[in-house]
C-alpha cells in the first residue's frame, strides 16, 4: 500500500506566472495563483506548480559531469507540428537534429529540459 500520492510536480523558476503560462499554452490547463507560487491544473494529469527561485540556475543539458535533475516527457501526435508550436511559445531546441527518433529535447523559457515524444 502506498504511503503517499503525487500532489504536484514543482519547478523552480525566476517568474512562476510566466512559466505557468508557457506550459498552459503547451499542454492546456488553468493557471491559478500569483506571486511566488503558481499552479497549473492540467486536465487528466498531475498539477504542475511553479515556485519562485530568485537565484535559479537552469540545468545544463547534456551535462557529462552533472545531472539534468529531471525532465518532463510530453506526448504529442505530430512532432513537427508540436515543435513549431513549442518554439513559437519560447522553447529552445537542445537535441532535435535526429528527425528519425520518436522524441526531441527542448528547454522551457526558464531552462528546464523537456521532451516532445511521439512514443
């Protein structure tokens, strides 16, 4: 029997409202809250929460002597169309050259890595 359930996935960032807006445009949902903590209620998924971290340093990807900490895998039907939308929203490509793969890696506007996956 589990001891707990996942309440939210929390991302540190310099501007919680802006990053919540980026992910709301990418995956849908409703942004709630202001200030240092903002939630994104995602339909059919876990809550994504964004916490202000004034000294936020984004993970470096790929990093051979460190870790990316974690990343989000976002399932899509059409990689090319999803990529176009993500880039228009402010995502930055990290590993997108191999077009034969079923995934591509990007960074959100605060530098967190995420994958668009047609898996």
